[in-house]
């Protein structure tokens, strides 16, 4: 793309900027020195996004003294002052000037200079560092990412105090020019994966990048898979742990969620809190989450299959209880499950959109009232209410919201195939989902490393032995080494 160089005339540069920012009431030009009716030293910025108080205090007051100097000394005074600031950036094209001003910058022009000087002076407020809202831990750090990428970078660099931590900047979005940073540890990172991450980011073509979800959808391997292949997190401690395991992290300005690549399916089932618990308790919770995953995905389908096609598989006392509760219900089991699942999803969505206090009341009271009323009206049976409630509660134990949504989505086609063919349809659905998971990749790495011994070894080390710290204390007591597998 052809770029317009900055000429030596301040008036021409300001006229070009005025044309670019036409019909923008926030655009401001201030002249510091005027000779023969023409500006020889001026600066431009956008009010509201620039800290004008700081601008007047740090720059205008000092630079306005330039008119006191003799003709040959004015420009030297301005240049010396700008260089003394240290943070001044030299801009050589008008496109750079336009982008710099749009990014809360102040651009300074000097007559006869074929470049401009830019200083970033943001005047907008950013959210303070708070505890994460989604990834809540009982034990562990309480810091969460904000929408300010500089704050997010500082939280990561504070945890990894090493020169091996590298960062690669990107500007993505033709209109938004959003800053994206790729972080990795030079001595840990998988070089082919890093090269693939950088390549995909360079190939991103979009007008506006607002949140990490947009970038995640663009760079993931399989865009049509219901399963997320890139882990997102709002915790800097999880980013630090992922970098230590050779992964790369992607931070987006304006988004409180960072991306981790590559990601395995097991990454989506383990919260960062597992790092801070004793290994036997952490592994027990991981097995419990695996059980709840199976319940969340296959619970209603299994109940439909047993009560519709395979009553002989149910113990007689339990079968009689099911049949007695089913008496008088006008709908087949599949329709019962469909009604209750849709009602549960509506209540869950309503509780998210309402104010927090009111949403909790609606979700709890609504579920109790609707469930009890449906049973009393003879629309659904009591066992079906229990099954749907257990399925919904089980889905809440999945740490990653994207994975929980995938399981909720896949539950409906599984219910349909089971209602048509019984356990055979359920087995077929399980096989298709498992085959799809094994076919997925995350930046060239297997999503489910079923047949890769090296990947399985990494999974066992990172997700089974991770909380265990092996400490070898030499007999002399002088050389103590902590060899952490996590």
C-alpha cells in the first residue's frame, strides 16, 4: 500500500490531516509558532482520548517558550526537547501519523523536518485489576486480566522474571488497528507451533478486532467444530504456567481474555486451581469432572434409551417406579426430555441476562416452580425432572464455558438418535463424537493425543503429576534444588 511521506511544510501536513479527520469535532490543531501567517511548529491530537491536562503541563508550557529563541535556534530547541522526552516516536508517513493520533497520541510538526514526533498520552480510564469473574478459585492468586493490554503484560512479566520471555507485536484490524501480543519462553516453546501461530496471525484479515473470541474463531484449525480448540483464560497465573509448558499466549488489547495455543481437550477440563491443591485431591476432582462430563452429555439420552427400548436392563423395582410415574403422561419420553431441556436452557439464558441478584432468584425459583407444576399437570414425570436437573448441574462443573456450551449443543442430536434407535443410536453418537475429537488438531498438535506416546507422557506429567513437587535435598544442605514437574 502506497504511503504519503511527510513533507517539510507544516502547513501542508496540517491540511492533509484536516482532510483525513474531516467532520470530526474531536480533532484539534494547536500552533506553537507562526511566521508570516504560516505555522512553523504545531501539534495535533484528538481531545477526549488524550490527557489534555498532562499535555498542557508537560508539553505546551515548555514548547511555547520556543518563540523566545532566535530564528536559527527554534527548530533545534523543539527537536532537542522532543528527543529529551525519550518516549517520542519518529513518524515519517502521514498514514503513521493518522494511526498514531487515533491511538491517543499527540503528533508534533516542525517546519523543515521531513518527519513528525509522536507521544502517547492516553486520557481515557481503564478498569482496575480485579478478581476474575468466571474462573473463580478457592485457593490461588486473585488477579485477573483487564481490557488494558499494558496491565496484562505487566502481570505476566511480574510472574516470569526472565529474559527468555519474548513478545511479538501485531496490529490487526484495518479500522481498529488493535494491538495483539504473542508471548512465549524462548527456551521452552515448540518452534514449529510458534511459527504456525505467527503465520496465522499475519494472515488475519478483518476490519475491526474487538475481542479475543473473534481472533480465536479466525485462527483455529477447524472452524465448524462445536469444540473450541484454543483455550481462553482471564488469569495471568494460568498464562505463566502455560508458557512454562512450552505453549504460546496471545493477548489482545481491549479484551480481558487471553488465548493459549496449542490446547488439548484435557486443558478445557482442568482449572488453574488444580495447581494449588494436593495431588490426590486435584486428581479426584479431575476424575469427578470426567464423570460429570459423561452425565452432562449422555444422561438424558441414556434415560430415553432405557425407558423406551431396553426396560429389561433396569432392575425390576426401579422399572416399576419408572412405569408408575410414567402413567398418565401424554408424551413419549423423548418429548418429555425435549420439553424439560428447552425449559432449562431458557431459564439458564434468562438468569444470565437479568441483573445478578434477580437472575439467581429467577433461575432457582423458576426451576422449582416450573418443574413442580409440570409434574402436577401431568406433562412430565418426576424421574425426567431428576435426570434433567442432574444433567444441568453436571454441566456447571465443566470449568470452560465454551466446552460446557458444546456439550449442551450435542445433547440434543444424541437425544434424537437415541429416541429413534435406542442404545445403538447412543453408541453411534458416542463413536462419532469420539472420532471427531481424535481428528481435531490445535496448531498441528493432536487435540486428543490417543496414539502419540510422547504427547500422552506430557499429558500425564502436566495433568496428573503437576501438583506434586519433587524436592531433592543434598546431604550437605548447600545445594537445594526444586524440580517441579508443573
